[in-house]
């Protein structure tokens, strides 16, 4: 069963996309074991603790197969290893917020600016170190441009029954916490104010 989460996960009070400058940045890739380059087919494979970065976007995997399309876009297929999933993180244009996720495998497409999390997938919107929203499923597709999640359940879902699971934090929670903290401070009389005499 597929669930479109665009209406459920607006991700902010107004439109705020992934870091806009990221698509102008070059792709940087580093790996522990090196890789191979197939110039004729515009394909490069990297092995061993591979880190792909592009501006604020950071993708970590055991293996990344990177292909360049005829029109200059890139498609990265990343896979983890037993006990270590692929991880993804990208800042949003909202200060302090990011999209973070992990899965058994991941596909990143620079043309559509989308990320597919495949197998035991978990994607979160974070505010600083706190998780604001979370989606789990067998497959999660995140479109950076529209900020729409699509999730599917199945045997490869981290949920024992194979279901899609979504946790949405109340949008007013931060304001309520700040108000509660302010009201917790008891009022005290001023030591410096003077009483005015009536005219």
C-alpha cells in the first residue's frame, strides 16, 4: 500500500525547501578502497566507507555506483553492508532543520532532486537534535523540490507487520513549550520602581 504524505508532512508553517544552493555545488566523493571509472559509459564505482557530498547534502554508504546521464545529471545507487545502512542528510532552508534518513539501499537523482530509500527505510525531519517528524516503511521517496514524501509498506518495512508508520509532532509544540517555560518564572515586585504621587 502506498501512502502520499504531502498533505500530512508540510514540514513547516510555510514553503521551505532543501538547501537551495546545493544544486549549484559540485559532487564530491571520497572512498576508503577506491573505485573504477568507465569513461565510455560515464559510470564510476566507489567502494569502502564512501562519502558523497554536495553542499549540505551528505550520503554515506559502503558502495556507490555513480552514472552521468547524457544531459549532465547524475544518478547514484548506494548500498550498505550487513549491520550498516546507507545514511543521508541534507539541510533545509529553515535554520537548524534537516532531512535525515537511512535504508538498506538508496537512489539519488540530481535531475529530479529526489531520494529513494529502499528497505527498512526511516526518514526524519529534525530541528537541531530533536526529531520533529518521522516516516518508516519498506520504500520512502522524498522529493526535495516539492518536499513530498511517498511511503510504501511491505516485508522490508522496519515495522514488524510491514506497515507504513508516520509520527507527526504538533506544530505548536515549540510555542507551547516556550510559553510554559516563561510562565514557570514567578513574578516578583520591582526593587527600582518608585510610586508616583497623584497630581
